[in-house]
C-alpha cells in the first residue's frame, strides 16, 4: 500500500495548495512528516492515510499539508538578486514615484519573513534616498505556521546568521531571551498575511514590485499560468516582477518580459486600464 499512500498524500497537497509533489520529490514525504508522526504517535505512512480517511480528522490533514510545504528561506537569499533590486529596480522606481513618494511591494511566498525583512533593510540602509517616503511591504505565504513565525519576528542564532553580516545583524536586530528581534525601523514597513499565490492578490493593481521566488517551481503548467495571471493582476503597468533564477515567465505569460540578462527579473508589459486607474487613485 506504500506507493498508493505516497500518491494519496501527494494528491492531498495538490488539492489544498495546487503544488505538485512528483515522484522525484516524494522522498521528502517521510522526512517532512517525521515530526508529525512522533507527535501523533503514527507508525508509518499507511497508518496516516487510514487516519486521514476519517472525515473528522481535517486538523490532521491541515497538519500534513503544513509539514509538506517547503519553508526554506534566509536573509538576502541569492544576494545577486538583492543587488539587482538595490542597483536597478529601486532607483528606477524612486525616479518614477518621486511625485507621490509611495512604494508598494509584495513578497509572495515569504515563508517566515526573512525576505520581507531583507527588503526593509534595503530601504533602512539608504535613509537619505528614502526619507519622507511611504514604503509598504506585504508578505504572504500559504503556510499559517510560517506567517505566525513571521509576525512573531523572533529568529534563532542559526537563523539570524544565515545571510546577515555581523554589522547588519547588530544594527537592525536586538537580542532577547527568546531570540533575535527586528527593530521597529524594519517592522513598521511590513504587514504579513496568509494567502496562496493562486488566490486574488492582497491589493490588486497596486504593487510596484512583486517578489515570487522559488514558488512557481512546485506548480504544474496550468497552475503556474494561473499564478502568473494573479501576479500580473497585482502589479501596476510599469512595475517589476522578480521570480527565482530557476524559474521563467517565458511561454507561461505574455504579461511579463525579461528586464535584464539576469534570469528572474521581469517588467510588466501589458498595460491595463484598471491598473493605471488604481495607481492614479493611490496617489491621493
């Protein structure tokens, strides 16, 4: 029954999130669920599937899905991409939005918050350029546990050292008995919400920059195209999209065109009247 059980678990993840767990990645199931097995006293995957068949065990199904989600992240993950943001994308937006001095950024698939905080540090590290600006960063993730952790904003010694130098760590975080906590200069710019990228965007037609990195890898073609449609709906007509270096919008969406020789950076290419109108409304 083991192969059937693997397929049932993969189908559960797909039905709840749209993410695929192909045969080449099903080795993750046993590892990802090991902690849940210990907590619930479950011996093996076949027993888990039998418990899931009980319609009263929806809490268990949610726990299984949570455990299977990939929440791997760290500060300034893929540093080259953040260099592109600092040196190309943000200067472009600073010039375009000089009249309103407002920027809206969406970190989709933000996991436990490191990406959103890394974005906030880009602004905090350049106070002269961004003085008087209203910077709004929205971080979303499908995982309720990840969003709870992002809102709590407490990072272990291991987590705080991943991607941060000592200077940044000490400048923007405070050590507490429970972990490292980001300072108000960072957190005041950020809101966290639980949301699937396949759902409607948190603020349609409003975002100047969207980061959705290493999320689309787990979708099949149909869901990937749907995700790109949702991302396009979120971005103003002259905005930017950054996806993972191993991902591409080519052949999946006509709403984006590559913005540089570096994989993963795109511009919004299909203007929409609704997008332009919302941007004008947001200026007041």
